[in-house]
């Protein structure tokens, strides 16, 4: 059995309930998971083989051969792309299950109509697995965090020392603030609000740790200069994301894959929604969603063409309140 995982981190995490149910139903049958973020599912007992599926076409061609050699008879395709269905045909999968979109119906043996109205992404993936007669009873992604003594956790703690992150003491907490979003700038919170949040948290002894991808470093540095908050932006690569999130007491983030991963690991998350719809993609788990009802949201634009009212209207003080409420539940 082959499962083609989604291309995005958040979607890969939202696929975990479906994959876990499938794994249990196979009862000893071999399972291969292939996708750009397959590595984040390592150590979770979800598959016999994990294949990191590159984004570049040259890399995908060589990877396709390794998946083909697995000899999977059935391929479950979570992405809705034409490429995913064509790849499953190349892999030699005689049964190919996926949503019938993007002109690929003829490539599928089991073509399933997308639900209308659309469901939460977790539930849509569950619907695909149900075609195999598998019930997905648990609809909350759950991942086991890396052990505190693991090399990855030690590496993260070393990075924190290099960034001069204070050691935890007493009741002091570490809160990560993730500034970026691969989706586009429309998901990114106003930098002035981020600065205010850092100052509010810092004034009461909370250590704020700024996070982000390498592309987010300029924005992170602008915040850091105004707040003196330590930063790991650009240094928390994919292999260190899970151990880093496990070291935090909580995370504040936009609607990003990092928010989904944190929640699945059990780290409380305050997630800010603007152009996207939390009914479809909000992380499930220890999560508080903050959003503002504005006439233009959700628009699903990657770049806001006006003055970004959906995100600018979110106040730092409300984020702090929601954060306090989440942490009080876990106290």
C-alpha cells in the first residue's frame, strides 16, 4: 500500500488520523508514505517506509523509481494534483484512489467527488480512506514528541543557548512566535502587533522566541531589534521543527503548518486566522483560534490587495488572553 502524502506541512499533519487508521487496518500489511514532509512522521510507527518526495521535477523522477520498486498494489492519493495520479500509474499501483479533480478522473480507478460543501481537511482525508472500508474514529492528529534526551532535542537546546535564550526557571514560560507563512503575506500578522505581543509577554517574565523560515529572517530581525527577543529564524530546519516545538510551553502562529505540527505534538497553540477559513483548516488539539469577522474574509488571497483588515484587527492583548486561557487548562 502506498500513500502519497500532501505537499504542505500542515496538510501532512492533518492526514495523520487517516494514515493511522489505515496503518491499523492493514494488520501487518506493508505501507509506504511518500511526500515532501514525510520525514516529520518518522518515529511514529505509521509506516514501514518513508520517502521524502522532492518538489523539483528532477528529484521526483528519481524518487518515483524508488516508490515503484516498493511494489504497492494500491495507491491512496491525498493531493488533488494531476501529477500525483500520473505518478501512481507509473508506480504500478493497480488501484488508485483519489478525488476526481484537475482532469485526472481517467487516471483513477476509484474517483471520489469532493464534498460540497467542503469539509475540514482532516475529514476529507478520512473520506478517502473510507473507500477502503477503513473507519477513522480519531479525528485529531496526534504525534509523539521526540524524547527529551534525543540528539535532536539536545541540538535544539544547544541552538537556544547560542541564541542566548534564557534557561527556564521556576514558573517562567517559553513561548514561540512564528512570524511567516509559506502560503503568502496575507496570513502574516502585522509586525507592530508582534512587537506589542513580545513586550506584553516579556513584561511578565515570559521568554519569547522568534521563529520563522530563512525567508522570514528580515521581518524577524526587524521585530528583534525592537524587542531584543532571541531568534531562531532560519535555523530551525525541517528536521528540528518537532524537537523545537516540544521545547516550548506554547506557540503563537498564523495559519501555518508549524501551528498544525505544534498542536499534534501537544504544544498549545494560539493560531491567528485571516484570509483562510478555520472551519476547513484550523489545527485540532490544544488550540485557540483568533479571528476577526470582516466582510472580505475568508478571501483565500495570498497577498491582500487592500489594507489587510482581517489580520490588522487582531489585538495583541486578545492573543495574550487566549494564550493564558490555554496554559491555565494545562497547569
